[in-house]
C-alpha cells in the first residue's frame, strides 16, 4: 500500500509522461535504477536522450520544484 506522498509522486510522474508524449517524446524507461540511483523518466526525441527528475508538490506549496533538486541529487543523476 502506497503512502499519500508515494501516490502523489506516481500521479506526478504519470502527468509528466503524458506531457512528454504530447511534446513528441518517446518514453524509453521509467523509474530506471542504476546502482543506488534512480532516474524517474528517460525519454528520447530527435536522437537525444533526456533524463527527467519529477518533483510533485501539494497545491499551494511555497517551494519551487527546481529548488528541491539538490547538488547531491544532481551528482547521483550524473553518475547514473
């Protein structure tokens, strides 16, 4: 059974996938684990791979999603 936070995250990832598809992206992989790192979405378009980190917030959250991606998370994504 998922927690409320996990359910919100899953809904956010699904919304991101739908948005990317409408923009012409092909979804290559979701929740891809590489070692201890995870990439939420790997998508391709125009012969380029895009690595997508999804940040879902409650309505009215004061924190911008990009503020939630720490340097540690960026290093983990680069390693992956």
